[in-house]
């Protein structure tokens, strides 16, 4: 009987070995198929099927007057040619032109519409409201709300897939007395977008 125990153990191990190997082979095949699927590049939706897009602009200027601005946006394509969106605005200001360095923050938001004339060119209209911290003297300052109505045009260049770069020039047609864009000065911006 003692001689039969090792025989049965050996027989049991040999009998189950192919089952374990075939199970491992099936798991390996499934794993390889899953890795192949994961390695395939994600296909971007065709531009005509992209409903939402997001992006924004960054603005910087350095020197005696330093400004760092961030302008994220979110939009929706109503049709392949017409889109609407919302933009949020935040700017940090440091002005060293005075005896004491003046720092403040400007913030606001915009609603915009774009109409594509041809795929890279679009017309742009935007209503914006900004809150500026006005600095008159060390003892005199306060916030003022400034409305804008921007109109202009832009150019959109695809960077591949659903990502693009855009450049636009806008003019403030409202010309509020507190607007920094007096006498129809153009406002240039560069930004990016991603379609979903």
C-alpha cells in the first residue's frame, strides 16, 4: 500500500497538469486579446458628430505691469456650423508703476456664439461682464463692473484628432467708459479646443 500512495499522487499530478496548462493558455490568449484592444488608438469622433467642446486661453504679460490670466471655456455645437458656449475669466494683476506695488484680481464670465463660414474660419460674437478692482490712490479703490460686446472673427487649425488651435481678433462695440479697449482697439487671443 505504501508503494501505491506515491503512484496515486504522481498519477493525480500528471492527470491535472494538462488541465492547468490549458487553463493558463486560455487566460494568456484572453489577456493578449485584451492588450491588443487596449493598444488600438482611440478614434476621434468626426467633427460633424462632436457635440461638446472645451478649451480656453492663457494670457501673460510681465514687467512693471504683470498680468496672468486664465480663460477656460465650454461650448456646444448646435449644428456643424453654429455653436454656443460659456467662458470663465480670472486675471491676477501686479502693478509696480506706483510707489507701492498694487495687486488685484479681475474676474467675470462670457456667453459666446460662433458661426463657421468655411471649416477654418468663423465669426464670433460674445457678451462679457468683468469685475475690475479700480485703484485710484492708496486710500481710494473699489470694484467696478464693466460690460463688453465683442464681435470679430477667428481661424481654427486642427492639430490632429479632436484637438485644435484657434486665433481670433475681437472688437468691443459697446465701448463702456470703463472699458480698457477704447477707440475700437482690437483684442487678440490664441487658444485651444478639444471636441467630445
